[in-house]
């Protein structure tokens, strides 16, 4: 008699040889083929589920890394905005200090940096800041 493991796991050629060497009826042969088909399908389904679980695990890991990276980027953004505000305040103080030292009124004059990074003193247009 053949074991279920032999029926399922033997290569097709060996399986057919086993069946032909046994004194089995056509009905028994069909039952063996059905057992083999169902067994192979069960193994394939198990492998499919395993791959799916591994894929989900990989995606969850990727998502966790992306969330962590997002948090880091948002933290950097907050710090950069804080620095931008600080540098803006420093620049305003520097501009006021320079205008005072040059004897110019802040409401009438402003310091401008052009495209070539040259600093100029320009009169403000009437109407103000």
C-alpha cells in the first residue's frame, strides 16, 4: 500500500510508476490522483499564505520606517522654521543698527541685497514699510 506522503510528494513520473506497479483498480487510481491533487493544492495554499504573511510583514516594516522618517523630517522642519525666524529677527536688528549708525531713519530707508549679493541702501517709497 502507498502512504499519503508518497502519493503527494513523489515526482509525477515516480508516482505513475508506483501506481502501475501496484495491483489497483481504476477507481483506486482515481482516488490516489485525487489525494495527490488535494495534497499538492494544500501545500500550495500553505506556501501562498506564508508568502502573503511575509509580504505583509515587509510592508508593515516599510510603513514603520516611513513613519519614523516622516517624524524626523517634521522635526527638522520645525527646527528650520525656528532658525529662519531667529535669523529674520537678527537681520531686522542688524538692519536697524546699521541705519541708526548711518544716521538714517528706518521708516525712510532700507537695506537691500541684490541678485549679485551686493548690499545697497535704498530710499523707501512713500507710504511706508
